[in-house]
C-alpha cells in the first residue's frame, strides 16, 4: 500500500511520469512502518501521505493507513527520501523548485535550513 501511494503521490505532483526512473528526483533512504492492526482481505483501506519536513538533502514523507472512514488505523510509516541524481549516483541538495512543489501541495512553507 505504502509504495503504491508514494508513487501515486509523485505522479500527482508531476515529479514522476510513470516510466522513466532516471528522471525521479528522489530515492528511498530509509523506511519505518508501525503495524498497529491487521488488514483483512475484505477491508477497504485509505492511504494518506504527505511531506512533513524538508532538510538540505532529504525529506520526510509520513503515511497513515486507515479504514475507509478513518476510524481504524492499520499502520503508520515514515519514509526518508533523499534528493538524488540517478545519472551521477549522488545525493544532491533539495532544489527550490521541489520545495515549492511540495509546499504548494501541502499548504505549508519548506524554507531551506541554515
């Protein structure tokens, strides 16, 4: 669920075209999932996801998986993503453009840290 939601999030923001992984501006660096309650085969789930923090070269995507009406939390997750150049295979600073894209979508400011 989480990986599918992450890719849909990037697609929705126009950061991934669904085809060229070489053009993705981010790479997964770390992921932690807290399983709270089992998801049964008949459960309808909703995956909420958003950027909550942006550092110099990384950002934090937080996720919550709930039932359809949000009254049951099945799992939560934290996903650290690093701004990455796949051609040079190196971490790069999070661009002002990415900060603006995430900020506009999330309705908050992600100014550069000193």
